[in-house]
C-alpha cells in the first residue's frame, strides 16, 4: 500500500533553462535543426520545481550562463555524497565550461570540490544506490573515473556497461526507487536492453525485485526519474512504468519535460541531489 512507502526529504540543485537550446549534437536525441520552444521549456521546468517544493523538497539554483545551453542539466555537473563533491570533466568540449560555473556555486556554498581527472559526468553516470555506487560507462564516463569515485567516496562501485547510444548516461536507463535500510539493498527500476549481458546479470543478481521498464517507457524518458522513496517524479508518457510503480506502493507524480527530450534530457537530468 502507498502508506507503507516513506519519503525522504531531499535537497536539489537546479539551473533555470534561460539559455536552453539545441545548438550542437552530442547524443542521438539532439538535432540542431529542430526548433526549441524556450517559453515552453521554462514553463515545464517551473512545473518541476513547483512539484518538488509541493512535496517538501528544498530547491537551490545556480545562475545560468549564456552560451551554455545544456547547463540546465544539473545532474551532470557533479556527484555530491556524504557532503563531498566530485566535480565533472565533460566528454564534449562544448559542455566543459559548465564545470567551472557549478564548481563556483559549490565553493560559495562552503563545499570543497575535487575535479575528476578522467571524463566523468556526475550523476549522469554515477548513481548512489544504498550501499553501492552504480556507475555507467560506454559513452561518457570512463572506468578510470569509476575508480576515482570509489577512492574519493569510499563506497563500493559497481561498473555497468551501456551499449545503446540512445541511453548514453546511466540515468537514462536506470533510477533508484529507494535506498534501503540496514542489510536491505533498496531497489531500482531499469531497462535491461540498455546494458551489456554481463551488466544485466549483475543488476538481476543485486536487484532481483527491480521494476523492469519496457522499451516504450524507456524511450519516453520514464527512467530519467527522481524518487524520494514514495513519490516518483516521472514523465507522463511512461504510463506502463507508472502503473507498475503504483502497484508497488509508490506514488507517480507526472511532470512533462518533453521539450528537454530534444536535447536528450528529462527530469533527473535537470536535478542534482545534494546529499549531506
């Protein structure tokens, strides 16, 4: 029953899509000849912020920088875990200046920032999941960055190989439903076909009760979701996934960020979690 799921209040860092556009192509979703409705993007983003706050979460914002159209995708800027910040080194040269803007925000907020020495795209590929740090590779973040993350945070890293370029970040193919308690490892939702056979086997072993998404829900960015342990902020078109979650006692909160899918992003891409 839904009442058995207990939300944990979160602190999120976001960036207003004031300069959002698709000006280059660094993933299969991006087509610079496709127009972006900036006003619609602003409205959709504001609805996400309202949804977070309506459910009790704290939202901080970093000031957007002109000429950085992907800066709205705050999840890629860092991983914050245990009050420590691992800053990103982006794969695409177009995005590398974003790191400086986010590092500046974290430092002004009193955090010490360690910048990754290898290509690492923050929560895009590094997903804290209870006792583990699930780490994607194959298109962006390197395995060397996985090693650095384990040394920096002292958390066991589980490396997962992504094989479908449409799911170029781990957070487009998997999200954490709850962190678990004690010996319970928590649970996830994911799309198996985004992963290599060995990585699928690892996920099946670690999370035998995981929610398995269909291709349609994965393509609708249903796995680029944010869960607080009870409420799941999810793309409205991922209807079958939302129904599965509801049957397991979660409360889907549909938020339409379809304009951001033109750049290969969604709810989680726009959301960096600051974990104390």
